[in-house]
C-alpha cells in the first residue's frame, strides 16, 4: 500500500507533507502530494482505474454487525508477525518479529496516510490498514517463514516509533473495526487514487481499492468514514472485534 511521492511526467516538483519521500502505501503505487489547489495537480496516475468515468452514485451508510461467538472475527488479533526487511527495502531480507497488533497499526497508519488530513479520512484509513493486517494474519503472505506480511510497500509500510497522536486517535476511534463481505474477511486494499469522486467499481470485488486522495476529498465534503468505506468497498459490512 503506497504512500506518497510520485514523479510526474511533467516534472512538477511535489511537496512532501510531514513525511520523508521514501514512505509508501499499499499496492506499490505512490501517493502524490499535490493538493487540488496546487498548480499541476493531476489526480491519478495514468495506469489507475480512476482515470475512467467518475462514479457518483451515493451508497447507503455502512453498518456495524454485532459480535457472534461463531464468527472468526469476534476478536481482533492480539499480535502480528512481520518480516522486518532492512531499511524498509522491499527486496531486502530480515528477521521475522512479533508485534502487538495495536502497536503495529499505530506505526503503519502515519506512514500510509498523511496525519495532517481530516480525521474522517484517517479513520477510513485506519479501517483499511486494520482490515489488511487482520486478513494477513489469517492468510500469511510468507507462510514458509511464518510471517503474516512485511514492513514494506509489498504489504504496508511499518516503521516502529513513528506513531503520532492524530493517527492514534483514528485507530482508537475505529477500535476493532474491519471489513467483511458475506461473513468473510477482505483485505481492504488501497492506493493513491484521485482527489475526487472516482472509485474502482460501484459493485463488490475483493480487489476494490479505497482511494487515499479520494478519502481526503470526501472528508472535505463532510462525509463520514463509514460512508467512505461503503463507497470504496461496495457491498461490504463493517464488523468489530474487541480484542483478546
């Protein structure tokens, strides 16, 4: 999942807001840092689905499903095993380490979403980040070495010691919330996308992405994070696990 600076074909200089330009987001695409009012703002990269026709149909508000002892998601994971590649290099090797799940989330979100963005956008990001990590704890990316995921753009950028209060608040406000479809967990993919109403699809697909710039846009329009999650992940529900 990818964050954050891109090299535009027009060679426009991009301002990095509060983070180094080596911080990325999921899906191996970089999030541009220009704002809509900046000269040269271009929305999305040419190879992104968001360059197609805009989807403007408004979804219904997302619902929270109650806990049920028969469901796999009654409890948010307590720990997660991370392949810690050296210097967050997606091609490097490194040890597998176990981290508290909450600590992991706190040190991913500020490396994937700008902490300066509106709180509703950060809350939406928190649910996507949690959903992806939760999904990987049940579907290891690196089963041969016992790692759920790694600390790079191959998965989500995880940098211990980078947590900040605003993104921590977004994680707390969405405590235990994750995405499901028909009772099954989904990975909650995301990418840069455009600042606007574009999205991958108006119908469910497990590969649908939330658009980070798009969540910024919708937050600026006064939309809630649950509305955004239903918009980018149509047909899904939000469940909540209270941890174990």
